C-alpha cells in the first residue's frame, strides 16, 4: 500500500524517466538545503527561513539547524546580524531524466602509460604544459591537484607523465606574465585554475585570458584549458577557451583530453 502522496514509483529501478529526491522512503521528495539570511538569529529568523523554503517549493519544511554569524567579522552571539540555516523538507517538483542534457566526454580515458605512448609515438616530442592561477586567486589546490606528482583522488598528477614537460607557475600570475611564459616555453597547453568566484571573477578572468592569448598569438596560441568548482563545462565557447573542467576533475581526465586535442590521430593501416 503506497504512502500518502506516493501513488506511483519514482526512480530508474522501475524503468521510469521521472524521479524525485529520496530521503526516508522512495519518492518522498525529501531534500536538505542551507542558506544565510541577513536577519539576527531568533524565532523571526526561523520563520523567515521557513517562508523562503515554502517559496522554494519545500513544504512542509523544518529548520533543523540555525546559528548566528557575527557582524563585521566579530564573534557571533546577540550582536549577530546574520543567521545560517539548514532546512529539511519535501519538494513537490519532479525531475524528467529524458530532458536532462549534459556534455558527454567525446574521448576515452587513458592510463598514464597510454598517454605516454601516444605522445611518444604520434607527437614524437614532449608535450609542454603550463599551469597557473591567474589574477588575485591564491588558491592553488586545484592546479596542484592536476599538476603535482602526488595528484588527486588516487591518480598521479601530470608531472608523473614522462612525456609531458610540466611547469606550475603557481598563484596570482598576471595574464601578461602567463602569455609571456607560454610563448617563451613554446607551450602546447595552458591550464588555468580559478577558485575565487565572487562577482563572477572566474568568468571575467577567463575572458581576459582568452582575449590576451588571441591578441598576442592569434591562431598559433596554445590550447587553453580552465577549471574550477563553479565552472559549467558547456561554457567553453562562450568564454573563448578550448575546454572547461568542473569540480571533481582528475589528472587522468585532463591528460586524456590533452592527447585527444593535441596528439595526431594514429594513421589507419
């Protein structure tokens, strides 16, 4: 006997394309979300959070956690001007999986050995890769995860690949400096990580990057690859770069893309 409001099954296991969030029981629509409101903590703040949740389609909703955030960077407490909330409840919305369109990877994932073999036998020289964080972005964790030997998610970084000549220029590199370094080192690819996203700084910096390389090097510019947690992989053409990677990207994915984009196809017999 289905529970109230659950007169049908939702989920891929039933062969259907329409799904709802899963909390305690299949198709119950339960979700958890968090946000901050510019309201001092207290009953009125909780009521404001519930009102917002209702307008978001979460009904009934519960404030399962809230705490004040200090004003002007001071300690939280009675003087807190903001409140952080965690809200839990059921949404009415459905998701149609058939209407979901994402960018599929058009190239195979290669092992380090396969990448090295492809570069050595088909490019017949080292593939030169530069990496940096540009502008005021000092967060190197992303570019380090892709380039450094220790890598990320159990995968070695690009420095591990013997056929790749890798240089990590670090943080807060200006765009003119990066263009100069790419030209001096005859880079095949430039990888840029952007973590700071306030006021769309990552988008603005990427467009500046693309424009500077286009103006300085024209069609002979290196491959431009950007990545970060707030990038949409479908934005490459709009930003003027060749490839955009989002959150969770591994070194192997980047190396495989470099082979796909820069190494000539193997001649058919």
